[in-house]
């Protein structure tokens, strides 16, 4: 990670993200639009991880493997997140084949959120009468 005071200045204060770096082969980092999450792959295992932080000044917390997007016998790498944070794009191929395709997975709200969204629509419709 490196910082700079403005777009015209050179980067400085370069540091390793030791809080998420391991002895594995981390690769392909992608920062979320709000810069509070980092997505990356373990090139050796062919899986994708996500680590988050509370603020831009905080270190990233423990990385979580995104098992929900893994497919049996496939190697998934190079994550990218949509600007609204609702989709993850990544490359996946059959392990050892070396020919990948692009996949997308969408974030689906939890059932309680869907219920609240549905109730909000009912309340809005009800208030128009």
C-alpha cells in the first residue's frame, strides 16, 4: 500500500499489507470503491479472499475465503467488484487446464432485508391512499 497527498504527487510511504499477507501466493488485489474491502486470490489454491476494515486509517482484518463462489474442480482468480458493490466478476477455469472464462456472482440480500424491503413497498403504497 502507498499513499500520496494528491494525484500529481508521487506515491510514498510504501508498506506491505502484513495483516493479510501470508506464506501463500496472494495475487490480483482489487480494492472496493469505498476502499474498505480488498479482494484478492491465492494463485496456488485458486480461490478468492476478502478482507475488510472499518476506516481508511485502519488495517484490514482477517481475510475470509469466498467459498460461496467456488465451483468444484475449478480454479478462480482475478476478482473485480462492481462500482455499486453488488457483483463480483472473476476468472475461473478447470484446475490445471489454463483456459479460463469470466463469471459473475451477484450479492443477494438476506431474507430479513428482503422482507423489510417488501414491507417498505407496502408501507409506501399504503401511504398513497
